[in-house]
C-alpha cells in the first residue's frame, strides 16, 4: 500500500510548479523587453521592397541595420541610409477611426480588431548634405559646382528629360525634371537623398528634403537574399553593403 503524501510534501510540490511557471513568465517578459530595446536603439532587420537602389541592393535583399551609429556621428555624404518615409502620417488614417494602444498597435473602432501600423522604411543614398548647392544636368550630379562621379549609379532610361518639361516642385518652387534638376540649396538639418537606380527611384527630387530626425540607421550586413520564384541569391548572403 502506497504511503500517502503529507501536506508538507504537497505544498513543496505546488511551490515548485509555481516557481517554474514564474521563471518562464519572467524569462518571456525579459526577452520581450530586451527585443524591444535592441530593435529600438541598436539593430533592426529590413527588407528591400523595390528596385530603386539597384544594383547596390536588389529587391528581396534582407539586411541588418545599424541604428546606434548616428548617436555618435552625423550621416556621411554618399552613404546609403534607412529612414522613415516623411510623407507617411504618424498615425493611421483617418485618426478618429483608430485608438492608439501601444504604438505600433492600434484599435480599429470600425472592425473591432487590432491594427498594426508604422511608417514605411525607405533606403536611399545621401547625395546632398546641409548647405550644399545641388544641381542635376543631363543626369549628372554637381555639388557646389563640382561634377560628382558616381560608380554606384545605374541608368535604365536613356531619354533625357529637359528641365522645362519637368513638373517637379519643392516647397512650391519649380525645380525641373528628373534629369535636369535645380540648382537647390539643402537646408540645415536636412539631406537630399536619391536611389542608385536613378531613373526608377522615388526620392528627394519628388518629395523634397529629408529631415535629420527621420533617419534611422545604415545597412550593416546583408544576411539573406531571395529573388523571383523564391530563388536564393547565395552570392549576396553575408555581403557588406557599400
């Protein structure tokens, strides 16, 4: 006949179960907090969504972004950066439909469900820095009157659109066309960014200067790349961006 457990043994067993459960809960909470801190201040993964930076970055490239580097220095001219798209609203629209819980989580009052929202991340290259005078003449970049040779740029449209045929404006001032632009002066605390795939890039020529506060970081390492039909680009994995 089995000896019945005394109350003291049962109490110890319950405490052990509670302590194990508590350890798991604490570990999950700690891991979540650590992930938030790392993602907010240190590094973040990023998927290249378009062809605007080809051939430096290809659509489907996945990279790790260094987010703490700009806590110690300012962005460098001609380096690629990741930034929050400045024309995206801070909160989902229309505002009266969504109640903010903990950003980026909102409550959709119409559908009675949660909504995840954050501004889109873009990647472009810094071309003009504060107080630069920038001009584009027949697709060529001139900064402060000096021609800039850009080995990273590709052109896929060999047409050259004259300045007078352009429809581009910055702050309601006519700036020209895609291929003949400016001259413009980059304001303080702002940058002029462009894609390396120069003829197919939604960049500062179209939506204006990028304020410093929107810049998140720089690409640190390309850790995965997948092209059309789920084809893995093995040669690009663990590549250091330039």
